[in-house]
């Protein structure tokens, strides 16, 4: 059974940094695009970032461009999301997801391309 496990969330002050990890197991990791999504209370899940199978293509939501960086280590089967200059509006549960098909040109949480999801990790940014 495919498993995605997020970690690295926590409480941080505005302007601080966190690095999220998405550890994958039980599937051929480098066959999958990996996306990061987030969901704040009362809001729909939104796309944050995506990285292609080889890591050669990345994409970011406008709200995080210049602050977040996605990367992957296909040896360790892990994708990272480095989050800098955090803002209170970044507060959400962050999820990673895997897609065997599709491209990282868009990061739509509702897209059927995202076949596997993790359980999420909470990120809280205090003002």
C-alpha cells in the first residue's frame, strides 16, 4: 500500500522558517510527481507547490513564490518544502500527494491526477 507521511510542521513566529518532509514508501517514487497542498480552517484545499518526477520542473502558487522551495531526493524517497518568511496566512494543514500522470504545470487539489495523499502536518504561524 502506497504511503506518504508528512513531518516537520509546528508553531513558528511570523518571519520564521520550517522545512516539511514528505516520505514515501511502497511505490516507485521517481515515477511520480509530488505536490504540496494546504488547507486552512473553513477554506478549500489549495495547491502550494509541485515537483516533477526527475525534479527538473517545479511550480509554485503565487502566494508562496520567492518564499517556499520544493526539492526531492529520489534516493531517500523524500520531497521537501522549505518555507521561509512565513506569514500568519500560511497557517494550515499541509499535505503531500503523488501523481503518476499529469504535469506540474498546474497544482489543482481537485485534479484526479493526485492519486495518493498523506495525512497532513499542521503549520501554525503566529503574528
